[in-house]
């Protein structure tokens, strides 16, 4: 009896200490998140206000300077929109209120349009984007969700891998995907892959396991100088899984990062593409 009493006291104490540690960690994550988001909001807002005031006070004398200030206002407001969309998406995903409207999308055309729509960010970072995609690759996705995933991954490449100058986007279907599926243990029904690779510093293996966790930021010199609140990749993961696909990280051969997106292919095209849908 005494032994049982002591054992249950120990077990109770252990559970209590574990819950208390988890609560402390959650509280710390929340405050870090709030301060990161506030900081992220403050910087573009300050810039928008500053350049709008300079314009209003007539400090931009030449049309070129006016254009330059207006350009900064547009870029900074786009940055604000991106952050707010991520926070809103994060809330919806956490509360399982995000619904997915899955439709068939022709990948090559979609990729060209998406890369074009991200030109503002990639041009600002002086990054060149290359795209390779076979014709007639049709995937089943929610367009908005996939755009948000692309935005988050490419925005990260521009933030952390700017020095590498190049982002390569490569899409391919089933046979290559089957190999990757095994390597990445991802969804068995997935039949298309998009790899987004940069030539930046890459990510250490121990950090790489955690970058898809919410609020997680690698604590090193690369991130210290760049803003962020650790939401982008956790949102990307939840969005990809919500569409029946997945996103993983692997080192790029020759240095840098590759983000590997796996997606469902349109099933009635599998045969016409000459692909084996059972793989
Ligand atoms: P945030 O960018 O707001 O910090 P993310 O969830 O988008 O949050 O990314 C998590 C972390 O993963 C980043 O803080 C960064 O350390 C690392 N990371 C993401 N993309 C890259 C990349 N392309 N190259 C190097 N590190 C990256």
C-alpha cells in the first residue's frame, strides 16, 4: 500500500511538472509570436507612413523620386497584406475553419502565372527564377492554398537564400514522384512533385526537422537579420496536407535547400499520360 501511495505521488508529481512545463512553453511561444508579429507589422507600416508623408509634404521633387516613393509604399503594403493573410490563414487552419476547393489545374500555365505574380518579391531580392514543367501535367489542388504555399516558400528563399541568386522550380510526374514518395514517406496517392530549390546556406539537419512546426525559427545569423514569425512553413505544411499532399525539406545537391511539394494528379489523366496510377 505504502509503495503504491509513493508511486502514485511520484506519477502525479511527474504529470503535474510536465503540464506546467508545457504551459510555460506555450505561454512563451504566444508572447514571442505576438512580439514577432507586432514587430513585423510595425516595420512596413512605419515605411508606408514615412514615404506617404514625404510625398504629402512635397519632399519628392522629381517624378522619378515620386515614383520611387510610391514603389516603396506599394511594396511595403504588399508585405503587410502577406503577413496579415498568413496570420488569418493560421487562425483558420488552427480552428479547422479552412475549407479547400479542389479543382483541376494545368501546372505549366499555373506555374508561369504564379512566378509572374511573385516577380515583385523576386525582383526586389534580385533573384532569377527558372521553371521546368512537362506539358499536360494536371493536378488536383486548391488554387489559393497552393499560391499561399508558393508565396511562403519563395518569400523565404528571397529572405534567407538571396545570396544564391537563383530559385529553380521543377515539376514532374509519377515515375520520379514514386521514388521521392518512398524517400519522403509521403502520401501514397500522390503522383506529382514540385521542387523549389535555392542555393542559399541550407538548413542544419537538427533544425530542418523542426522548421514546419508553428512559431519555429532557426536561431542563427541568417535569421537574426531577417524578419519573420515562424508561421510560413507551418501554414504551408497544413495547406499541403489539407489538399491531400505534403511538403518536406531536403538539402539541395551542391548546397542550399529544396522544398519538395507532393500533390495529387488528376486521376483520369494518369492513364493518358502513360503513368502508372498504382505506384
Ligand atoms: P519565418 O520565415 O517567419 O521565420 P518560416 O516558418 O517561414 O518562418 O520558416 C521557418 C525557418 O526556416 C526560418 O526562420 C528559417 O530559419 C528557415 N528557412 C526557411 N526557408 C529557408 C531557406 N530557403 N533557406 C534557409 N533557411 C530557411
